[in-house]
C-alpha cells in the first residue's frame, strides 16, 4: 500500500477515530494513544486489535473498522477504531498558508513573509441518518480529545474470510502488488453537530472537527512488501 502515485478520484476516502484516551506523550498499546507515538503505532491501533481466539485471525492481522454506532464483537477484544459513514464532502487536508504583507518604505511595493499558520477548518458534510450518526453528537457533548485518521483512497479494500482486510491486490498473495492510499492523522475533537433539513435532497449533517497541532501525513505501507510479513508503515 504505497502512497497514491496515479491520478484518480478518491471515492473510497474515509474518516475514522480511535475510541480511547489520548496521552500527552506516548500511549499504551490497546489502552491509550499517545501524541508522541510514531505513525506505525497509530496505524497498529487502528488495524490490529484482534483477539487470538478470533476464527482465522491472530494478533497483528488487519481488520476492517466497526461503524461508530456498533457494539464490539464478543470475539474481538480492544477493537477501538470506529468509522464515520455516509460522508458527502471532505475538507481540504493540510495547513493553509498565512501570508503577511510587510511594508517597504521608499519602495513601490511591499514584500511578503510567512506568518504563523492557522489551523485548517475541518468541516465534513454527511448524508444524515440518525441511527448512524448519533454517536457524533455524543462525541461533541463529551468534548473528548481523540485521534482521527483520514484515509485518502481511490480503491476498495479487499475483504477475505472472517473479516480480514489485506493490503494486497490479490487475495492471499505472497508478493502481490499493494494497493495505494495515503493516511493523514490529527488530534482534535468534535466541535459542532448541525442538521440541515432538505425538502428535495437528502437531509444533511454538518460536523466541524477541531485540530490540535499540525496534521501528520501522508503515511502508507512499504511498496511490494511480502504478504507473509507485516509491511512497514511510514
């Protein structure tokens, strides 16, 4: 799963969060997520929360996300990654520039310098379904700091038996080509939950997320990693 290297629409782009406390420095696997953790640790928390007794899977296998309003499967322990479904529009990803004009007395024009960058406005629009999105309102009410991940992808993930999601184009491929996507992470919280009734289209939900610090990314897996080994993530 190297970063995206071709032109295409990101129709499989997704948003998810980790339902676990945020630590100021390093986190504890399966208990908390740390602001000082490396991206591969964040990815592991999203994708490797598996009980060894789960049929056909073992610790370290990639799993699909549970929806945000779903209860945890009794056979799966510590599965904290939850998805935001039915997203209609995503915001721009990254930190916008804050350019400051500096007067140059005696010259015909001013110059420009880069000032402190403002955090981006992370506004998401959903096709509103109350049963699917009630958990977002609960996150807003709690005000809890969370780790969010936006996965920019133009290809559908492949699901094998027992819900296993593999990072390869071919099922059970040992040296098959890896799919391309790019992951972006940021710490923040849910700031707003606004329902927009619509008489001629689907009802919409507008959600704004705050961001604490810079957005990290893009990250992905090492290209052409052997299927039998855990691919490196950076």
